[in-house]
C-alpha cells in the first residue's frame, strides 16, 4: 500500500471506485444542520459530490485494505464551522493527527481504535476546497472538503480616539496563554448550554469597517448577549476554570474575565463580567453560575461576550449550541 497518494490520484481513485462500485454516498456519516443550507450552484454541487466521493471511497477501501478510515462532519461545512474528523485505525501504537498546511491538530481517542480531531474554520478562511492530511498507521491520506462561503453582517464603526482603551501586556499574555491550552480529557457532553438568558445582540463573525476602511483581520470572535448588570452567567459546558482576570489587575479591554477549559483544545472565554464567582482551578459543571453580566473593560453597556475557541481559533458557537459536536 503506497504511503502517500497525491491529490490527483486520490481523486481518480475516488471517481473510479464510486462509479464502478456504485457505493452509496449515505455511507458517509452526516450530522444534519439545524438550518437548511442555501442551495448550491451547479459548480458547488459538483464539487460537493466529488468531495463526498473522496470521503466515501476512503471509508470503503479501508474495509478492504487501507488501515485509516476517515469521516468528516458536517458533510457540508461553511465558514466558522468546526470540522470533526473521525479516524478509525488498525493499530493503537500512536494516535493519528490531522494537518492543514503547517498546522497540526491532535486526535484524541474515542474508543479503542477510533480517534477524533477538531479543525476550526473562521470567516477569514477562503471558501472552497479545504485540503487536509490524516497521518497515522504509517500512512498519509490526502483528503478535502468543500467549505461553503457565507456572508456575515457588517458594522460601521467611527473611532473618535478618546473612547479607545488599549490592552495591557498582562491581559494579552494571560489570554494568549489560555488560548494555547490543549488538555487530553473531554469534559463537554452534548449541545452546549446557553450562557445567559438575554437575547443575542451581536452574532458570531460580524465584520467591521473602521472609519470606512474594511478591517481584514477582524471578525466578531464570539456571541454577545444583551442583559442587565447582575444577570447570571452560566458555564456553557463542564470544565476547569483556567483563567480568571480582573479589570483591577489590568484587564482593560476584556474586563472581568473567566476562561473555562472544556478539554481537547475546546475553550470558553466570558468577558465584561460584573461579578466573578469562581477561582482558577475550580471545576464547573454545565449550566453552573460562574459570575454575572457587567460592562467592565472595553464595553459600551452591560452584555456578555462568549467566545468559543478550538485550538486557539474562535469558531461559531451555533453548531455547538444546537447540534452539539461529539
Ligand atoms: Zn462581543
């Protein structure tokens, strides 16, 4: 068995096998989306069909000879989604991993010979073909999914200058350090809990113009809930409190902050809190009160900002909230 197949080989094989064997595409495990996807154009449909073909053939030929079986959900991802890559191996000597370009994402055991890696995507990614490699069992599988484009709302911000607060080294360092956490145990279970009862005031992924200039690197890295000061803030899932930062210590922009490690590179960060009820090192359960809504840091009124991070990248919490990612 060749260790490395170039993309064109994989595609050829995929076409060949799906055509000659008539392998049904339903074999690919698919998590249905809560919201129906926009209809794709003919080109989009073709690309998706080809992508499904590739993933399908991997699953099929694996049963015959190849050690690595790979399944990706959701079937039809869009910008901001978290990709779940399920990998079945024959050996348990070393866990497999997934790479996109230079970046390597770890896979964690699900059952004896099954591993799962999570890949974050963002509004800053290019839509279209997303190529990745699965490495394990002495093999490298080149695979691809089609990442659908998605339009995000935009905001126009006028900066006056005086209203600007700048972040301190302390808060930047502590938040950056928190975002690097990848601990082996998985603490979340099922769909995440809504962290505050208020309405969503700003959705994930909003893009901005500052004084008329589009901010290429900016997207709203979380969800905002509008609620009064003192409204309870709940842990979206179980986990270890790994960051507590206070405005009084220099958290000028984030304000009073709680960061929760849900395990395996999945983190929540809650900003602008009024009161903080937990300490670093505490273990919290899903739905447990961790503090209250406030307007500390760079905030124009009481609200909760909840950022959900996967391997240091802010992803759309919506699929996590409604479908859950297991
Ligand atoms: Zn926000």
